[in-house]
């Protein structure tokens, strides 16, 4: 096995790349999923980010083109496209999605998961 000082420049670059991607503290370029036991707020934010990523992929847009469409910096746009939901409020994500998607594509659905229908009446 070669020592590091005997590696070619290409091998040294590859070694640096491996160190970077294997570093547990490196979060750059990683698509985030929903946390376990996600809150309704986290789920809503996650699906907005996901829809914007789907739009980008379906329309073959670069990150820069998406950033221009939603009037946001490239770094923040990448955070959205990688699903870094904790960096954004729901209202900001709705605003950005509204700039990228047509109004009929932005929909928030609140469902009651209980199987027992109940009468909901507000008493005075």
C-alpha cells in the first residue's frame, strides 16, 4: 500500500474527497429526510421542499435557475432542494413555492387520522 506522500495528485484529491464525505460532521450536499416522529410542521415543510425539487427535476432547471425564479441566494436555494427544513419557516417555504409552482400546485391538506367521525360544534 502506498504512503500518502507517494500518491499522485489525483489520488491525493480523491483521498481528500473521501475524508470529506466520510466526515460525520459534514452535512454539505446531503439530502435530508424527515426526522423520526416528525411534527405536522416538519412534514409540511418537508413536502414543500420535495415539491420544489420535483419541479426542478421535471423542468431540467439548474440550482441557479431555481434561485432566480424564487429570488433567493444559491446557498439558501440548495438548502431547500436538499430538504434542510429547520433553516426555513413554513410561511417562507410557501412563499418560495408560490413563486416556483402554479397556485394550483401549492396545497396544504390537514387531515384527521381518527377513524371515528365526530361532530365538531363550537359552543358559546
